[in-house]
């Protein structure tokens, strides 16, 4: 269950706030994906964490605070932590992916 955050800082954007929020997300294990700069000099970005298992720092501590084996419980803990500690416009959890089967795999 991956987590995607967009619109870092939400409606309260400033360069200082953006730097602070970006530093937090990086310390939690998130990677940023950015578009190319448009003619208007604007970019689009998203912050991605593949799943609670890849969390780092304070987010990892929060997710592992109580030993819970179910991934759904870990994702709930991660979401709660991020909602309390990061300013963002939206947070999305991807719960289903389809991928190409390995060569030779049966249907």
C-alpha cells in the first residue's frame, strides 16, 4: 500500500514552509517525483512512499510502535502520523496494483 502526497503545504505555501515539509518527508523515507518545468515555469510533483515497510525515522517508529502484522493497521498508523506532522493538499493510498507476470508464469 503506497502513499502519495501532492500539493505540499496545501493552501499555506511559502518557500520556508515547503523546505520544512520536504525535509520531513525525506526523513520519513519519501521520494519526490517532479515533472519538467512548463513554459510558465511551473512544475508538478508528488511525494511517494512505497509502503509502511519502507518508512524511515520518526514515521518508522510510529508505524512499528505496537507490533502489528496486518499491513492495513500499519497504513492507518502511517496516515494518522502524516496527518498530524505534515502539511499537504492531498494524501492518497494506493491499495491495488497490476503488474506484468514473470516469464513462464501460468494464468
